[in-house]
């Protein structure tokens, strides 16, 4: 059976989801993804949604400590660069 998307980046599993959003928001996200792809190959819309979800959960205080530590090591290495743009 073929898998979805690219291989796992860490020890967590990945599952496909459906997100309903306004076309205007999707256009902005796609433009941002395209800009990031010029800097680093293989950045995707899924990467954007995962980063956004992690940041929001962290903001709400709902992100488990082990996720924070893993996120700091992996996904958030360029966080300051992201928000400066």
C-alpha cells in the first residue's frame, strides 16, 4: 500500500487531513510556501499548517513538553527568520 506524502520526519505518524479555508487565505499560504521553497527545498503547505498548529498550541499552553523540546530541535530552528519576513 502506498503511503501519503513524504516519509516521516520524526518518530510521530502522519495522517492526511482536510482543511476548509477561504481561497484568499490559501493564496497567501501558497505564496509563502513558494517563497520558502526558494530558500529551502521541500517546504510544503503541510509544513506550514504543522508549524502554525504547533505555534498556536504552544501559545495556548496546550503543547506537551516533549513536543516543545522536539519542535525546538526540528521545526523551530528558523522561527525568528520566519517572523521577520
